[in-house]
């Protein structure tokens, strides 16, 4: 065996030195995190000790202010089936002590959580670690640069998903990142109005180390097709495409393929499909006698398939979908606007007016996401996302989704990260989102789950199985989480998952109930986008083009028919004229014979006229041969036969 050369030894020593340096740096960061945590714990304990003497007399005779309407974070987790009391009742345990008896995590595990959520980059604050008590010294954060790695916010109804969404949206906007979210219940509009403090809210925020103050975010309101209060968001049928439209209409694979052929024909022939009437016109034309030859080389369309699509389109339009398709078409880059003060603008799509059309609502959001993918440039891994897209009620998107549609969603989610767009799916349980999509998500905020049925218990166990190993009994903890608490794991700035952390989430700074309707109307009226998208446009499109084409064809056919009728009439006239000419010739022949007979009867001859100059006849012959006599004879013949030429 040959001895290693000097270059191999040098490489090995360099690698050893690098690993040793990384280990020392990691140890230093852990020690620093523990020191900061200990300092924060001491400061919190000191602040509580100072505040105890001043607040005790006041609390003896003053009741806490009522919570703001619509708030689900202002209720603490005291009502949860746990032994934890309000965070203000006891100071947190400093790191380095054995607190396994006080909570599910021991000192080392708490220190690991603190180190795992200590970053050197800009972050968003999610909340504080809960280890029976909330730990203000153990803050749970997510790196801003990881917000384009997508995420999931899940939990049963009423567990605080909407407030989590609102808090993240406010922080993103404050850091200059535009946000898009669908306002499903109508209470996200509170981000535009400063929140209302209450003693209960302030006690909660102090307990998790949040320096809470009311604040409003720059907000723009939108409405699908103008159904509701907001700037109208419309799309053309051509831009929507056959795949998404097939999903909305519930078409099978054959019908979806036929619809794709119709879109191909329209694009190839310059037929703009602006609204549903345009699509119906093209479908009707292609199965008509005039349109059938157009698709002869492409396989054609089955009249029965077209009939199904037309019936679905009619039902779709009667449900109110007509208003969503049209012009002016919305430019999705208007969701990327920044306020003059540098804050990102939160774009809220009002949904209550169309929530009874879940397929349309979810598919329209997917269309917006696909449009963003088409128009945005590649940016790689930026320090902050270009846009964060919150997809509320995400289960509606995947319900009854075809394989092709699901593949399109997975591809869009996978690739749009490089465009700087982050997508957060908000739903009740992770099983609502297909595994192919979940595999693309980097951050999870899991609120409480309920297990009232065997299926619920099975889903709970499946959810627990997707988490990394931790010091929690997650199957129990996920059922014990209070309102505004969640199990969190995110992606660190190095791309590695952070430790699982039971987190009491921060409260939003905006109003946790809807903004007054009058304020929303005033904001919409003042928006510069209202002048651009407020008035619908009806330009010449497929319906008008095909109508003009059919009218021109009808006029051409009418003209050809008229020409044929004229030719037939002229031919008939010519035939009748020929018959009349022949009859006239026969009559003239008879008249000449009668004339000659009369001449013979009177003793004259036909040669008399021509030999008149040679010899003189009798006075009777002269009279009979005169022009006057000929005129009289012609008149007699005309009277007898009516055939003499005029």
C-alpha cells in the first residue's frame, strides 16, 4: 500500500480544519443564543416584578376591556385541556435549568429550539415557544428569504388560521413585500384599520414578548368581476385556457380534449375568446354545416360532446360566471405594487359574493398564480420574495381535480419559487392538499386538529407522521393546542428544517374584525386602479367575427340564389321570345300566302310590283299594287292574326 502524498495530506488537514471551525462556530452560536435567552428571561422577570406592585391595586377594581369583535387570537389558550395558565402568572424558566417536569421539553431541547430559530438574516416573528408556559426568551421566527419556499397553514375551524395569515401579511407588507390573499370570511379587511387594544390582548402579547401597538397596512380591495366591493378583476376566456375551464365545468378527459381543440382553432384563426358568449359562438359554429369543414383535418368535433359543453357553459353563465370573463383584463403585475412609503401593498380579493361558486373561486386563483408565473422574470433566490400568495380554503382547489390539472398545480408551485413568489396554502387539514404539493412546501404552521371520528384519528396520525422527531407527543399536543397556538417548523436560511416548536403566535396589529364598509368603499373609489378596470369593454371578438362571417356567407348565398333565379327568368324569357319569333315567322308566312292568294284572285301576280315600270296595268291592278293597298292588307292581317311586326 503506497503512502499518501503531500497533497492528499494537505487536503485532509484543510477539511479537518474547516470542520473544526464550523463546530466551534456552531458552539459559539449556541452559547450566544443561550446567553441571549437567559438575558431576555431575566429582563421579563424583572419587568413583571416591577409591574406587579403597580398593577395589583388597579386589577382589584378594574375589569379588562372587552375583546375586539371577530378576534380569535384575543382568547388565550387557558381554556385548552392543559394545565398551563396565562403566561403572565409565572416567569419563564431560564435556559440551562432542568425544566422537563414543567413541560415536554428539557433544558437542552429548549436551547436547541432557541438556537434553531436564531438567524443572522431578516426574519418574520411568529411567536414564542410554549413549554407549558410561554417562553418570551424563546422566539420562533421564519427567515424572510425563505418565504418563497412556500408553506402550509392548517387547523380546525376557529383555531386561529386567519389571524396567523393576517399577522404574516402585516409583517411582510411592513418589510416591503407585496401580499395577495383571498378574504374568504370578509374579516381580513381589518388589516387596513389599526387594531383595538384590550387588557386581555396586552396581557397575551406581553407574555410572549411582543411589543404590540395598533397599526394599519396599505391595502387594496379587489372583487371577481366586480361582484362585491372592490376593483373588478376580470380575465378573458382565451387567457383562462381550456385546462382551468375544464376543471370549473367538471368535464371529463374527452370533453376536455375537445375544448382544447376549440381553443386551438380560435387561436389559429384570430378569434378572440373574450367571454363565454364567444366560446359558445365558436362551439356552435364548428358543428354547423358551415364550420364542420374547418376541423376536417383535425379530427372534428362530436356534436354530442359539444352539446354537453354548451349545456355546462349555459349553467355556468346562469350561476353568474358571465361577469368574471371580459375586458379590460386584469394585469397581475398590479398585485406587485409598493406604497410610496416603501411598504408592500396587501391585495385582498373579496370572496363572500362568490363563495357559493367554490370551483370558480379556487380555479380563478390558480389562474392568477399561473399568470404570475408567465409574466415574472427568473430571480433565483432573492433576499426577500417578490410576492407572497395566500391561498385560503385551498381544499376547494384540489376537490375533484383531474390528473392533468393536479400536474399543472404541482408544476406551477414547483417552478414559481424561482420567480420570487411564495405560496401558502391555508386549509383545515394537511390531507386536503395532495402529497405532490405538500412535498414542495418548506414551512408549516399547524393549528389544533380535532379527532372526533375514526377518520379524524387516522388523519391525525398521518399528520403526526410527517413531522421530524421532537420532544413532543404530537398526537396529544395537536389536540391540546389553544386558540392562537400552533406546531411550527420552518426552513432555515441554510435550507434545513428547524426544530418542531409549540408556539403561541403573535397577535396582528390591525383590526381583527372587518373594516367598516364605508371605509372600504372610499378606498376603492380613491384607488387609481378603479379608473383602469372599473368600466367593462366590449370589443369585436369571436362572436361578432363569426356573426359577420355567417352574415356575409348568408348574403353571398342570397346573392347567388338571386343570380340563379335571374338566370332562370332570363332563360325562360329567351325561350318564350324564341317561341314568339317562330310563331311570328309562321304567321308572316301564312299572311304572305294569303296575300298572294288575294292577288291571284284579283288577277294580279307577285311579279306585278317589280314589272310596274316595264308596263302599265289596269286601274284595278294599280290600286292593288299600291303601298296604300299593302298597308291596308297588313292591317287586316294584324287584325286577323295579331302577329305582324310593329
